[in-house]
C-alpha cells in the first residue's frame, strides 16, 4: 500500500506545470474507438485512470501505443465483447465505452461503472438517452446489455446537466441517423473537448459548451489528432497550495477562464494574483475575508474543488460556508481535517468552517480523490508530519503530484508500506 508523508511548513516557490485534464482524457480515450482509423491524442496525463482505460482498449483488441504523453489508438480490429466487471469498476469513465460501443456497433455488454464513492452516482440519464435513441436496455445483476437495431436522432432533455450523460449522448448519437438535440446539457470544458475531437474525426456537432447541443449523425469517422486541454482541477488545487503557503508560486499551462470561478472567490477573500494568458501567479496573503461558496455545474464553482478549498477556508479568520449541491457524500475529508485541528461543522449539505485554526500533522486517510487533495494541502501547512493513507485515489487523478510539489519546495514523499 502506498502512503504520502509530508513535513509541513515549507514555502512553495517556482513553477508547476499543469498536465492534461483527467476528465477530458478519460472521455477522449473511449471516444477514440468510434473512429475507423488511427487517432492520436497528445497531452495525456500519466495517471492510473488512463491505465485502466488502456486496459479496456487492449482487452477489446485495439492497437494502443503510448509514447510519453502521446497516445496513438487504432480500433479498426476490435472485437465488441463483454467488458469484465473487474475492469469497468475501476473508474467512472469506463461507461464512456458503453456509449462509444453502442454508437459504433449498436450493441454493448458491460457492468455498472466505478469511481469515487462520493454519492449514489446513478446512470439513469445516460440510459434514458440510449432508450430515446432507440436502444433496448436490459439490466441484470449489475450488468447492462444494450442493443439497438437502429439508433435514430431525437430530442432529449436531461433532468440535470450531467457531464457523463452529456458526453455519453455525444458518443451514442454521433453515428445515429438524423439529428439529436440535447437540451439541458452540461457545459464543462471537457464536453467541448470531446465534441471538438469528434468533429475533427468528421462528426457534425454544434453547441457544445452551451445547454443545447445538436448532433447531426454521420456514417463514418476518420483519423484525427487532438491535444487534451489543461486540467482545471489540478490547476485549482495547486493554486490553492500557493494561496496557503506560496511565495510567488506560478501555475503554468492553464486556461485561466476555466477556473475563473475559483480566482474570483480568491479575489473576494483578498488575494491579488497575476493572471496571464496561460499562467497564474499567487502568494500567501494575510487578512483574508471569510466567504460563502455553493458548488454548481460549469461555469459555477466546481464540486471537484470544494474539498481542496476547505483547507484554505480553515486558515481564514471568521466563519465561511461551503454548500455542496452536486454530491450527497463529499465531506469525508472533514472528520480528518477536524482531527488535524480544524473546526468544521457539517449541516446537511453545508459546511460551517470556523477559522482560523492551526493544523497539526497526524495520520489521515484519502477516502476519495479530491478528499486526498484536500489532505495533501492540509499536510503542506500543518505543523509536524502528516501521513496520508489510501493514496491510490490521489494517484488516479494527479500526475506526478509528489515530483511537482517537491520541485517547488515541499517536503513530501511517497512511501510503500
Ligand atoms: N446524476 C444523476 N443521474 C445521472 C447522471 C448524474 O442523478 O444519470 C447526478 C449525479 O448523481 C450528480 C450530478 O447528477 O449528483 C452530476 O453528475 P455528473 O454526471 O455531472 O458527474 P459525472 O459525469 O459522474 C464528472 C466527473 C466528476 C465531476 C462531475 C461534476 C468524470 C469522470 N467525472 O462526473 O469528477 O465531479 O463530472 O463536474 O468526468 C473528480 O474528478 O474527482 C470527479 C468526481
């Protein structure tokens, strides 16, 4: 088992380069099999979620090459067979294979996907879309057998703007007959990146990034090249590290617009940052103001930064409030922060963070990916040594986190125990 050890209190200075976005890459890789030719995706992050998707591609018989951050995928000779549960439950994004295989072969057999345990995370909206396009869905013992004689475009309105259901609709409808109109679509940059990727292959998708997406089905998708967009959540996490203990920490290779909901909250707290075309420079500041945050779909404040920013709010004098509207169980980091010295109350979906509190290192557990990120941030400022166990969750989503933090001055190690 791997764990992270941090000796806190070291100032962070220098530059951290942001990797390709996990939540974009994990959709692009399954989407690649819709192409009848070779596709190349660059800026793929080296994280274990990508390894799991690679495993599925190779299991299906795709020809996959990984050279550094470049992934070349040729799915011409794949066999559309049942994807075993032990692979699909490794991550949430495995269900992008459901829609990609359905879209290409009109048949797919696979199990309920995995992912961080942060709430129920049903897939009813994706299944509703498949049915609306004309597929039959049979669910038995956690296994889904989805078949369609024809997939025919139609108008679908999502009950909530789900990222996964929006991407799954793109993948299932891109080769359907006629036009699909998706209403109440999610607007995250990761969706725009998938639509752009498919359009580069020859798809006809307009409106991605707005709440109405139109997909005109095409018969053939060909070769293409794309680059994964920078990871806005990784960027936000390191920006928060800089806010906590930075001295001119530069976060490089970011699209600042993608995290403007975070930078505007930091400004409201009293931070001044230098925001360039593809970088943000930040330093720790004093006299911060408490704030109220509510998580929302893009362009609102992302749920994926809710746990990381909790650490920062423990360092502000006064009472801050943080409302989580997306997931019902995304506060598992809070008991650990409290053990470290924070004073946070959980009231249903809202945290009341009473600051400022000194944090002291101890042994804590990464219950999920962003809880782990929150605890890494806490360890960076805590007095003494913080040991974070169950770190596999963090390694699923943050490329080279140890090396990146060490390169700017953190005293952090990965240990095998
Ligand atoms: N929902 C349903 N039914 C559905 C789909 C979603 O009720 O069929 C609900 C969910 O339970 C949740 C809300 O709708 O309450 C939003 O879920 P969404 O489908 O948007 O999330 P997702 O696609 O499962 C992706 C990211 C998450 C990120 C969310 C929201 C990937 C692989 N995962 O999840 O990332 O939190 O969008 O932005 O792209 C993370 O990176 O730590 C992470 C959890």
